[in-house]
C-alpha cells in the first residue's frame, strides 16, 4: 500500500525528497563519467525495468484474485483507466528518478519485489471487499473521485522528481542544494504525498471503505518511518538550515501533517 508508497528508501540527495535514496542523486559524482560507469548504469536500469514489469503483472494477478474474474476489467472503465495510468506512472517514475545507480540497484530482484507485497495486498483487497462483502459496483461518482485523486498523486510525485532533477543538475557532493521551492515550499515530502494519494485512490475506485482506511493507516506508518529516517540524514547534512525549513513546512499534508 502506501508503502510505494513506498518501496523506495529515502534519499539524502541534498534536498527533501519523497522517496529517493540518500547516497546517489544527492548529486552526480565524477565516477558517473568513468568508462566503467555506463555498463553498470544500463544493467541497473534494466533491473529496474524488470522489477516494474514483474510488479505490474503481479498487480493484475492480485486484482484478478480479489475479483475472482478477469473479465471484470473490461466492464469497468474506471478500473481500466486507473491501471493504465498506474502503469504509465510507474515507468515514468523509473525514468525520471535519479537513483538508477544507487546501492539498492545491487539487491536481488526477488528482494526488491518482496518489498512491494503491501502494494499487492492493497490491489487485491479492494476488489475482494467490493465483490464479496458488498456486491455490485461502487457509485460512479466515488470511482471517478478515486481516479481523480490517483491522477493528482501521480502528477505530484512525478512533478516533484522532475523538480529535484532540475535543481540538482550539475551539482556536486561538495556543493549540495536544499530544494525549498515549488512543491517543496508546501510539504517536505511531496513524492511520498503523491504516492500516498495514488494508493488511496485505488480502494475509492471500488468503493471499499475498509481497505481505504487500512491504506491510510498502514501507509501513514510506513511514510512516517521513512520520513523520519530521511530527515535525520538531511539534518545531519544541512544542520540549522534544514531545521528552519522543518519549522516552516509540513511533512506530508499542508496544515495537517
């Protein structure tokens, strides 16, 4: 679930990221231009594409298990729209993120897929709840709201990643930058916030209130743990500047959290 929210470990890359890993996109290292770096980058990128492809196939399988039937997909336009947008979001997120060469890329593919299990549970639980507890379909306006929230979250997460790349392009580890404008002017972790909305939109599409509440709670717990870890890294790097930034912003939801 929101642990897509979570699947990415936080990144201390010289700014408040929502889900980037610390050591790499912090900034481009000179090693990235060395002859041996490019094969490693290609291998890491290929590994990430394989991870995303396997995850998306597993997501479809999880939904089918929750529904008990696969023909359901062709009968519900909001479900299809969400799945198409989610697949595009996952691959777009992979392309714009800066950590294709980080330490996590060396992990075994099976380990990386395993951390996605909460997401798969969420994708299975929502249709299961609707099909076997309530029956029928969710009201159209609820499904439309869920799709709108998910699209909003995708825009937020991808936009924040692009913003990070823009502000850190050409920087070095000796001259990091703390991004405090744009999305980061309002929340310190817009990527986490976007992923949170993406996962929350899924149970709304099915009108599955139990799954929606569990998604909020479990996703909040995962996000809190990761944000605390990341903020400790950022505080160690930027000191008082980051403390002042924390005092003037909210972590995930403006004026609430």
